[in-house]
């Protein structure tokens, strides 16, 4: 474990109501009592970098925490390009990579969802970074931490709380989203039960004592055990997933049975098989070869069922899924891309008993997509960390919000303010990655959601103690998860070292300071600093220009010191200039003397493609 140096360190936990808890750390001995909920918390002081130390926490039992260091602690969050570990990137390390006397420890937060802020995170474990554990750490966070370590010569702590494919609003609080009209209704509905996920699941268990036998499991299919191979009824209809059966012409509320036969191999984790059925509207129960392997409630929740490998046969396994709909459309509706391949291929379907939804008791259940439901990830994976002291945050996210890029210009600064308030640190450093180039190289003349998202990311630079590290020149046209996390991690670290630790180094890219339009299709752009020379024969690309009509065409560019001369044969009177305005503008050619790439920009304020796009809740979205 690493605790933040030079800031008041808070220790907290839970015990029986009214119980005394003693915390001992170095020369500090604190005694506190738990509150009505059993929670206790105490500040143990401010410490310089050092370690390893031991901490003891005593009540009825004594816990000894060893290998504690004081140093610099950073929170790393976002979506898949933050999540991708060294193992996922195929990057190997060796013992020689870990010869610093100052350790790096990391903690991967076990991702969960919640309707309101959780009392605690779902789980996680502090690990010492070495050649055996490094593969489990985010690649971006790894290179960020290594570069910090090499310059600061203190222990480094990395807390990773991220999940691929997630939208920014999943990482924001209700307080931050309620003022925004597009989110207000969804957030209010999420808050309405005023209970955590754990509390709702406990209530559901009590509700089911009578509900199962009198309603939910009271059907011919359950009574006759249609999930057993020997009890299968006749007359099944062949179908393909994903599906909502009302779209197939079945106006049916209640149970519908699905079955599929499949051969091994089946995906596995350790000695357990796993079947992921994604999102199902509304409830489901699942059997494999006649053995019950799991059930779920809530149409937005994702399903993954684990079972012993011994349940599997080499050939002709039978998977049976009882889907139960309590109103509206019902079915298995998420694309198989996000689950097992077992969702593909031939399935068979048979209607079971119908229900009258007006006379069927419906329990309140946790019901939120982990990838897109506003507040879901903030509540479970950020809010519970509020008392932990972080030096700052690094953030890599945005791909999932590209279709609402203009809205991101409001959401991202709001998230930064939101987290600064949570951690009670108004100047919490926040360093973020601008999206990489991705997709086929663009003609540059058309609209681009990723270019608009990059521009919206830049809006956050209007807040103090923020910085941007672009990945525009290190992406992969064919892979949304570019492998070069070293450049990105190092750029983030250099920004932090300059802004937060006082390192004297120029990390800013050249900035456009003035545009002069000369007529005859020509313009001169003046920048804040000089560029690196472009090798002979290399064309400076990625510039487009437009006249009064706003129609953009590629423009020829010539570099001279801190100036760029533009010329367009198609536009007699230039009015607007854009640079790098595409999902993938192609090979990057313009860099400052410090090696930082010129950032994409535009001089116009013409309407954007995503200007009218905002969040809309869709019960059947991913």
C-alpha cells in the first residue's frame, strides 16, 4: 500500500456500533468510536516519503498491515484504453525493469455498479509491481508510474478504477448530472428507491419467499421441468439472437423458453466454465445439461454464469434459458460481440405461461447497464474512495461518447469539478489523454465525430490544474486500442512533473496565435513556438480550408519557423482553417522543438455534426 505524502492521511473502516478502534502508525496512536452505522474514521497526520512501515488496527481483533509506504498516489480511470493491461497489450517485463529502490504498488478496483454511493468498493488488492504482477496493471498507468518513479525517487501508488466501453456519465455523480436536462429524469429514477444495490438485493430475497411459489415460478414449464432433456416438450420454433419476441409477432408477457445444443470448448476462467448471455428483458433462469447454473433480475444488467467444468460434455451440451417478461418487450437483446459466441447460431424458442401484468407483483431490482447507466460506476467505484488521498488523476476516455461529442464539452469539465468536490481538493490535478487517430485515413473534407470529441476534450483545459496528452500520432488505423501506451503514459507523466512537481521542461505543443487571410486562396498561420524541421520530401498534410460557404478542401502547407503558409487552388478567398480534423488524419508531420505534436484545431465556429445530440435513455441500449 502507498499513502499520499505531505497530506493529512485518513484511515477508515467498520466495526460494531459504538465500538472503540485503535489505530497505530509510527509514532501515532489514535482511538476512535464507531458511529450509528458502525463506521469509524480518523486522521493520522502528515508524513514525508518513506517506508516500509507497519500499521495495526485493533478492536475485538487486531489487523496488522505491512509493507506500507508513503509517497505519491494517483487515481487512474476511464475506459478500455486505460483498462488495457500489459498482458492484454502483449507486453512482457523482466526483473531488470524493477531495480529501483523506490517501489511502485498498484490496486485494481473490482468494478461494480450501484444506484447511490456505495459504502465500500466491491474489492481489490494492493500488489507490489514486479515482473510477476506487472501484466495485471494498466499499460497507460504502468508507463506513467515508471516515469514518475524515475524522476521523483519516491514510492509510487497507482489505484486503477476503469472499465472498457463506458460512457463518461457512468463516472459522474447524481449531483453533477441532475442540473443537466438530458439526464435529469434517468437520474431521478435511479435515486428513487434511495437504496444501495446490496439493500435492494436483500429486499428481493425476502420478497421471493412467497413470490416465487405463488407467482414467478408458478408455471407449467417449471412444474414439468422443461429444463431437463427428458422432459422437453415438442414444437419449438427456430430463432436467432439477439431478439425481442414482440418484434417477431408474439404479444406475450410471462415466460418464454429458449434452448441450444453446443459442443465444447466453452469459455473458461481457471477450472470454471462461463456463459455470458448479456442483457435479458426482464428476468432469466439458466440450466446447463439439466443443472441450474444461475439467475438474474433486471433487463439492463449483464449476465455471466460460472459453473464447474465437470458439467460440460465434449459434445451435445444442452443450454436452457427461461426468460420472463413483466411488461413491454421481452427477449435476449444484446449483440453476441459482448458475450459468448454461444449466443450466435441456432436457438429454439417455445412460449410458456402468460401473465396479466396488471395483477402480477413486480419487485424493485437493481437495473443498470455497467457500460452506460448514468452514475452507476461513480457510485460503486469512485465515491467509496472519497477519504483516500490522491495527488491527482489521469484519465483516458471518450471513445464511447463520440456520437455526443459536443455534449462532452459540458460533461467532461463537470466530471472534473465533481471529483474535485468529492475528494475535497479544489486543485486536484487532472491529466487526460486526447483520443488517438483511428480508422481509415480520412479525406479531411467531411465531418468527424472523433475530431469533435477531441475538441470537446480540450475544453477542459479552461479549468486550472489540467493538462492534455494527445495520442493523435500514436494510434492504429485498424485497432481502437493502440499498442503504444508508453508514449501516452510518458506524456501524462511529463505533464504532471511540470505542473504538479515543478520540473522545468517545456511540454506544451505550439499553439495557434493568429491567422491572416491574404486573398488569392492564401493564408499565414502564426504559432507560439517554432516547429521541428520536416524532412525533405515529406508533405505536410492534415490541413483543410474553406471559404464563406464552409465547404472544406485539402490545403497545401509550407513550414517556416513558427509560421505555416497555406494555399488552396479551389478556394479564392480563405476564411476558415482546420488541422487534423478527422477520425484518422494520417501520418503526423508537425511537432514542436520539444517533440510534442501540434494539436488538432479549427478556426471556425460552424455548426458541428453532433451539436444536437444529447443523452437519451434507451431501455434496449448497450
